[in-house]
């Protein structure tokens, strides 16, 4: 490390700390903002995106060109791209978040206690949320809108390859906040590509209350390792569907096909199919043809390969792999207990599904499997904030502490205890 | 550090890892245990304590003697002591926890979604809970019983000065678990006084899901700094009562007296009294005599000292001090906003109370003050798991993430999403 590097890092840290202080101040104002003010800001930001369409596309074109020059692959370029449909999506997202009920101030379980006091819990913002994400510029709007609605200030650190796009989006956000009379520093976008910015953001517990990293395993592991503030992290999704010998095989076929082929590059796609040995010879050939038609490569255990001869052999590594691609590992297991053992050993705690018509087994699977979502006779693809009715999600947590599974507005809040007395003292 | 130190530390780490693995295995069994099995274990442990009274007192006498020889102060010796009344308290605590509703498996918000799936949340144990505490041996039973009831395995690391007592209590716990047919390793007590045990316990994310440190600021800061697993921490309680100029001064008198003098060495005792200037001359002299009678030393701001001449001057440090003693700092403030500014600046986010008859101010104070408990016209001493109806508490969290305020059974659990379908696939 040269002296210049260190000086740069120090100046980046100083800059982040300044943003942190501004966020702390804004957090108080945004926490106190009433529902209609927050909704007005969301709608004003939507209107800004509409007005600034041309400049957004221009800024994004700069990023796309730089990306092509740097040799980004097609998938990354696709995620980086903004077009009219995606801007429409961001606008619609803002309007949807504005329509969600305001979680702040919601009071739960207010009850009288034998002492005469009345005790309950009130939902409150967390304070300042730091979000670190990679290429997709629309995350800037998703994250900003959820944090705003939940009364939090936000510091957003997007990928360096999307810097022009994110700055253009930030201009819209700032204008929208100003229009609604909210502090512009309620949402701040880090406008440096210095990697030290991430290091600074995750080590300022005095200014940042929680970090949400969204991106590849490398980013999330780094953040988890180095953070000095709590992290709501989504590590990866190695999701299973287990077809029980008491399954309705038509339902099983539909679910296994949907869970793998509805979309490939998503964390709630099935990566390993487990099949009870008693029905393997019946269901696997039908599924294999359907997968073949969709271009899905199968990697199977020995018993799978006896049934589907053209299937390649799965290695030990395959069972823990998150393919995010048209690849599926397949294992024939003795029964549900063996399937649950496989899931406990190789699953990532994201989403696990069973297909069965058996009442007792459905209850046992649901209570015993340790994952953020456990499903009976439904496709793993349903594990999603919109599908669950959260309205939107800032990520899917594979942690158990604080927020688990799809994280919406509620995951960005905390609850404080409230006590009403009338001169009550403790005896 | 000598070579021997390092070898000792390595063997301590190896030992803790072995306990961790055993806890992980036990966690699965305890998570699946039904309510009556867990309750039977709690009652069997209570019966063991009753039977083993003499050996518990003998073991404790060894700790007390060693403590006296090491010159522990009276307060520490008092916390360390077991006597018949305290053993009765532990037995009663176990019975109370057995009577609490079982949180595990509780399903919330089960609703149909437009897609046809039915989505809800099921309460589940966290897994393995590590508890690090100082002298009081009764924490061993409190912590073990709450973790057991919430379906978690526990590793308990008590203070070295209580080692004999804790080992004797551990024998009762093990016997109780065995009697109920639960794995003995569901509750493990670390039986080494090596400080490296704490270092190992807080850096094994593969075996421990959350750490609850209970003790002095030094311990908690060390754990927070070094832990590689989530920490539910209780840092300190600098609690305020603000007497508004629209307060009923009789209620104010009772609450201010109770909040300070009901017990001194507790985190929910008031440490600073804030009084609106318009009523200061009326209420402060009355309170000052009452405090004087109880032997409470007052440290005041200049305006307080004009009203109570014998009051010593508070320094800047007094405003952030958790006295845990018959000492109270007093400040006269212009109004509620000034009181809230003082609280935001010096409070520790534990418990804050206002005494007022004003409707709008009570609403503003309750929503704007950022603390784990906010109270209107009630003594801060109510901030407690028993008073709030949690049945018991494993600690009071001053964090915002996961659990805030008194942490009972619910704070030792998480929720997973559950989905019921009938062949549903995502469109």
C-alpha cells in the first residue's frame, strides 16, 4: 500500500463519515415524517424518473459503453441496462410502495398488566440503513423507496459499473425528497468507486444501524467478515424439492418443472431434486424429458442414472452448488427422513419444499426443516416478497436473527416497548 | 504469551468446539421436543434442585470462601451467594417457565394470497445459544430454563468465582434432562475458568447461533468487539424521568422517587431527573427532602442548585453516568423538547419516561424518543420481563436488531415462512 493509497482511503473514510453524520440527522426527521409526506416523496420521485427519462437513458448508455469496453459479460450487461420498460418498472415500484400501509407507529399487543400499567410494542424505524449492491441500477430505487417508507435514512453504495446511472437516479431521488419537504440527505448515493467506501460504510456503528448487502457470495462474505454493524445477509439459495412416495405425481411434475425452469438465475430456483425411491422410476423419466425439452442439464446420483441413462454423474460438490443456470442435480433417496438429512447437510437454509399427500409427513417436514421458507405442495419460486404479500422486498435473508426470508418494510423496522401508566410505581 | 499458554488456549478451543458440536446435535432434538417433554424436564430440574439443596449450598460455600480469600467486595459476594431463599427462587422460576405457553410452532398471519398459496410465519428456535455471565449462579437456571423452553440448546459460561456453584447446578440440570428423556448436552456448562473459553465460544458461528452476554460493560464491549456471531447485548441503562410543566406533581413525585429509590443497582433505575423550569421550584424541594431521607446524593445543574442549595454540582460526565447507586443527577430544562434533546444526547436507549397530563406531548414523547422502553406516567422500574408479562427474561437488549428491551422466550426464537399449496406453481 502506497502513501497515496492510504491518503485516498482516509479521504474516502472522511467522506463516508460525513455522509453518516448527515444520515443520522436526516434519520430523525424521516422517522418523524407522517405517512402522507413519505408517500408524497415517493410519488415525487416517480414523477422525476418520468421527467428525467432521457437523461437516465443517457447516463446508463455511458455505463453500458464503459462496461462493453471493460469486457463485461452479457449477463452483467443485461443487469446493468436501463430501458423504458425498466424505468416503467421503477416508477410502478415507487407507486406500489406508496400504497403499502405505513409500518411506523403501528402498536401491537397493548395489554393491561396486573400492576395496572398498559404495555405494548410500537414499530419504529431502525435509523440508518446501508445498502451495498452490485450492477442493477433499479436496486437504487427499490432500496431507497423501502427505506423511505419505513422511516429510515439510507446510504446506497451501488456497483462502480453503474455509477453514472446511479448518480442520475440519485438526482431524481433528491429532487423528489426536496419537493416533499424531506431532507435531501435522507437518501444518499456514494459517488465514489473507491472500494474503501465499502470498508468505511460497514465499520461506522455510530452512523449506520444495519447493512444489507445484495450481490455475489464474495461481496456478502466480505461484508459479514468485516462489518462492525449488524448485517441482514442473503448468502445463497441451494433449494430442494422432495417428491415423496405419497405425492400426487401430477402435482409433483408441475412443481418440479416450475421450480427449476420458471427462471434460472434466481435464488429461489430449485437446484437439487430429491425423489423417493418408490416413485423414482415412475416420475423421473417424465421429468427428464420435460427438462431435456427446456435444455436443462441433469447431474444424478447412481440410482438416478440407472433410470435416466443419459444423465451425467453428480459429484459431491454438485450437492452444495447454487447453479443459477439450467443445471439440476438429482438424487434418489430412501424416504422423507433421508431427504431431510440431505437438506440439513447440503441446503443453505433458503427454501425447501415437499410434495406429498400424506398428512403426518407434511406436518413433520414443515416443523423439522430448518429454512427461511418451508413449503408443502408448492413451487420454491413462491419464496418472494411480492408473492408473500410484503409488497416489495429489499432482499431475502438466510439469517435467523432479526429478519428471515423475504425482507420487506417490517424487516427494516424494530419494535420498542411502550408503557401507559397514570402515576404507577413499582411495588 | 508463552508456548504453554498457547497450548492451553488450543486445548480450551478444542474443548469448546467439542461442546459446540454436541450442542448442535442436541439442538435438533430439543427443537423437535414436544411441550410436555420440555415442561417435564423443567420440573425434573426443579425437583433435583430441591433434592440437592445441601450439595448446592456446600458447593457455593467453597466459592464464597475462595471469594473472601480473593478479597471480592461485599456486593460481589452478595451476588455470588446461594441460600435457601435463592434456591427457592430458582425452583419457582423453573415452575413459572414450565407454565408459560410454548412459543415453538406458533403460527402467525396465515393468509391466502392471490396466487392461491397460503402463507404464514412459524416460530422456531434459534438453535444454539451461548450465554456468558458473571457472578450470580441463579442465572445458570434462568438461562437454561428459558433456552430449554424455547427449544434451544445452550452453552453457559458463568463467572470463574461461581464455578463450584455452577457445576453443582449443572449436575441438577443434566439429571433433569436425562429424566425427561432429553439429551444431556442440551444444556452444557463450561467447566474451565480459562478466559480463552469466552474467546472460543464467541467465534464459532458453525456451532453457536447467538451470544447473550450478561454482565459489566467491560465484558459486553469485549464480546461485541470480538464476536463472530450475532450478539443480543445489554450495554447499560442511563434512564431518565422528565417532569413536564403540565405534570400532575403528585404523580411526578411518586414516580421520580420510585424510579430512583426502589432499587439502586438495577439497569432500569432512573439515573438523571429532568424537570421543566416552570415547575422546578415547586417539585424539586419536595423531592430533595425525600431523596435526602433515603440517603440519595444529588448532583445538579446550576439552576437545580439555585433551588436546592446543598446539592453538589454535576459535571459533564454525570449526564452519561450509570450510577447503579444512591446518586442522582438533576437538570432543569426549558421544556419537553429540551428534555428530549438531553435524552437523545446522553440516554443509552434503555428506558425513558415522561410525567405529563398533556395529551399531545404524551403522544410526541412516545413516538419521538428512541429507547427500548418509552413510558408515560409510570416508573422506569417497570422495564422488566416479569412486569411486561414475558414470564421471565434472559436480559434486556439495548440493541435494535432482533430483540429490543426485555428478552423472553420470543427473543430466543425466530420465524420461518411456511407455505401451503396444493400443486401450486408460479405463473
